C-alpha cells in the first residue's frame, strides 16, 4: 500500500508519489535519522498518539471525515484503531 491509503501495497504510490507515503519514503527518513524502518514507524505512531492527546478534537473530527471519505469514494473501509501509548 502506499502506507496510508489501505490498499496494502507498501511500495506502490498509486500514481501519486507526491501525496502517498510508501516504504521507500520511510526508509529515506529512517536512514537520514540513523534509525531502522520499524523504529521510524514506531516513532511516527508514538508521535501521532502524543499529538492526538495534545489535540484530541482535531483527531476525532479528522478520523470521522477520513472514514466517510473512504467509504464514499470506493476505497477500502478504514477501521479505527486505538492510539499507541
């Protein structure tokens, strides 16, 4: 997935390389910060969880909007998952 859309193809930017996040993007970020890909993904999740705690209204409204958008445009349905702590 372009790691963000739900298609589950980690190396496929789906024709939108300037928009969708792929494994190679995360690899470049990991290398630049002397980290592994798994550590980088974990840090992204930790940072998002912290930011969600700092700005909960933004995340709740955005999650509802994302779910509605995915369902409406025929893309895979997004299932909410609890934030990492």
